[in-house]
């Protein structure tokens, strides 16, 4: 019977092409929309993880309570041993140490007197070691505006806007005035070797990047760091894996009564990101549900119109002795077959376009004028397992439901009335 119905669809193109095109178009848009939204929101999560939270983060309990104040007097020490243990226990996770700090950056004139000075927010990261993954993770090469990135000790880069506002140039000496981990004043000289564009006003007003070893020396934090961040493979946040890792680590190393004992937090436990991501997931679900509902109505209407236009054909079939039940079931089977073909084609097209947008992306740099450091100028879709059925199932169900409802008319009308449709 399936072969018979398929031949009928292929031979009568007026009956098959339009429904298949409508179904394919609706399913393709649904799949593409889902992958696009999922990819864009994933990019926001990746940006937060790259710059601040990691997928998991280790701090002392006291530091975690006031992390926004960057209290380096509450930092972790003995991080060399801790990083070794972490890399042995969790080898698939990339572990990096960072130091965040604030202070003044002073640029002297030829007489050693202050020529320009401004407040800075600084981050000490691994910039120099050959095995470092930080440059690639933070897209520093693409964010570079002038000069180069640090290649030796005592070199820094600052935000381009900060350098322009202070009127400083590449190669000048900069003096960092800050506070050490012991609470005393820290004064350390650096050489400015480059500028970067962050794309975020708060950072572009005054930010600097230096190798973590230089910052550890300048702030009396040898073998210390404010934070240790962990990143999962391909920068994809796995919530279940993160919480399982955090529970295991905290059970082994955290001592509630010791404020300097380490604690591991997941991305969703930091900066209110958990509530934000849950809210985003909820709104995405509502938006997708509404979109799929509208597309289902369109596909349902297609099924209804197809059934109504065929009342003349149904009348002929009943006139030659075919039972109403058999006619009704054949209409449903035919609609299911049409739905399968249209949904499969639409899903394939949607996933194909989404995969292209995942690999190539859409460059929006002309609209945003932001750099690739804080948020990628290339927005990408993301193909996931639900993409294979998020459009296919509604397309198939809506088509079948349209046939079920439109076919009820077969039982409500007399054979003579249906046959008369053929004359008009």
C-alpha cells in the first residue's frame, strides 16, 4: 500500500509538490532558528567562561565571598602543587591560574616625573610559556591593535582606548602602583609592547594584561593566584559534569571552618549566571514553542486545504465501491508519507545551513564594531541532537493532524454530495 501511495504522489505532482514544499520550508526554518538561537546563547556562555568564570573555578572560601573586590590577600597559595593534582585527577580539563588586580598605571617623562597616569584593571595570565592556551582562548591575536603581545618578562599590553586617552606609545615604560597580597604598596616597572581592543567600555577605559609570573612577583604572590579556572574540551559547558566535579573536589579539599581552604564553583554558581541561564532557557523554550506552534498551524492548514480539494476524488472512490473507512485511512497514510518526505527534506536543509553557519558563521563586525576578545564578531549556529527532531516531529504531526481533521468530512457527507464535487 505504501508503494501504491508513493506512486500516486509522484504521478500527481499537484497533490504532492506543494504540501512537500510547505512542510520542508516550515521544518527548515524551525531547525535553522533553533540551531541559531542555541549557538548565539552558547557564544554568550563561552564569553563569560573565557573571561571570568571558567567552566569551573577554584578560589579560597573567603575570596569567593567577595570575589568582585579582587582580594588578593585571600588568594590561593601553593598553586603549583594544586595544578599538578588537578591535571592528574581531571586530565581532560584545561586548568589555568589567573590573578586579577587593580591599581594605577603611571607613565613618566624623560625626567622620571609623572607625565600620564590612570586607574587600571589588570589580569595576570600565562602569556609567555609555549604550552599556554590562554592566547588562543582569549583571541588575543585578533584583538591586537598595535605592537605585539608580551614575549618576555616585564612586558604588558593595555587597552587601545586607554593608551590613546593617556597619549602613550609602544615602547614606553609604565609603572604599576598597586597593593601586594600582604597589604603593602607594590611598585613595579613594565614595558608597554602592544594595545588591544576589548569591545567592552568598562575594560577599554583602562585595562592591562601581563604574564602571571610578573604579577606574582610584583604583588608578592609567588606560587599564588586569586583563581584557578578549568575549561572543558571544545569550550562546551557540561552542567552535569561540572557539578559532579565540584562535588567531588569540595568533598576532598574543602574545610568549612577554614576560610582559606579551596572551594570549586561551577559557571552557574557565579555572578548570577545560573538564574540568567535558566531564564534564557525558559524564554528560548517559550519562543521556540510559539514558533513551532505557528508553523504547525500553517502545516495543518495545508493538510486541510489538500483534503478539501480532493472531495471530488473521494466521491469517485466511494462511487466505485471503496469504503469510507478505507478512503479515510488512505488519506491519513498519504499525509504521513508526505509529512515524512517533507520533514526529512526540511530537516536536512535546516541542518545543512546550520552546519555551514556553525563552521563559517556570520560576520557582524560591521554592525557591532566590537573585537573578538570579549565577544566574537562571528556569530555561529550550533548543531545539536535535538535539531534532528525539533522540526521533524511537528512537521509530521501537523500534516497528519490536518489529514485526520479534514478527512472527517468523508463520514459527514453523503456519497452523492462528494461525487457532485467532481462536476464543479
